[in-house]
């Protein structure tokens, strides 16, 4: 009976976390900056693709596709938010200034990038704990993607192997934008 009660409590917590409208109520410092941004205040009403990034990964060329999505759908209310992380085989070892330079110079990244954080289950930033609670999945590697709708709730998550211009990603973005 106690086991059943524990399971029910855990499920209720997961459900309430998934429906928590405060998913975006998180403060982050912009990459290589002192400026602090509240995601809810800055991006409320937008469709958001949250991605944990790394500069020395086989998936790093996904920066190109992420920037293209940001440019293509930005005027429609879409934004990509990048969160560098060194959690997977140390593939983001640089300072924030080095990461920023790499992203801007190598991939012409203009979408917002934020402070380097931990995204893995053990020690994850609370934002990624919330994303994991809503989706049932913590990032399994660099370039894991979480799509958040205009209402601030998780729409869907995509594995790191899923390219930014995969049909499923584009369809989910366009659907969330009401296209």
C-alpha cells in the first residue's frame, strides 16, 4: 500500500510539474555577460526551442540548422535558446568568451545563448529539471532539444540525433506557431 501511495504521489508531482506554467520562470545570465534575463519576461508568448550545446561534439554542426530555424521563423514568434554544457565527455571545455566567439565566428550564431550550465540528471540546473519532469527525459547528449509552446508548456522533446531541419521538428514548430 505504501508503495502504491508513493507511486501515486510521484505521478501527481510529475503531472503537476508538466503542467506548471512557471516552466520559464528562470533567470539566466547571457553568455559571456553580466546581463541577467528572466526567460518568462523575455520570451513569454513565443515558441521556444531549448537546446543544450557543445562546441567540440559530432553534433556541433547543428548550430547551422538551429540558426537557420531562428532566422526563418523568428518573425513569426520563434526563438532558439542555447545553453552550453560540458556534461558529455567534456565537449564544451572553453570559457564563456571562447564559446561565444566560436559560435559567432564559426556558425554565425545570433540566437540567444546563455551561461554554461549542468543539464544532466545529477546536478542539473532547475530549468532542466523542470524540462525533464515535463518530458520524462533529461538530455542524453549534446544538442537535446525541447520545444515549448506559446503558453509556456512543453510541446515535445527531440533526441540529440534529430537534426534541426528534421521533418518532425519543423512540423512541431510550425504547428506550435499556428502555421
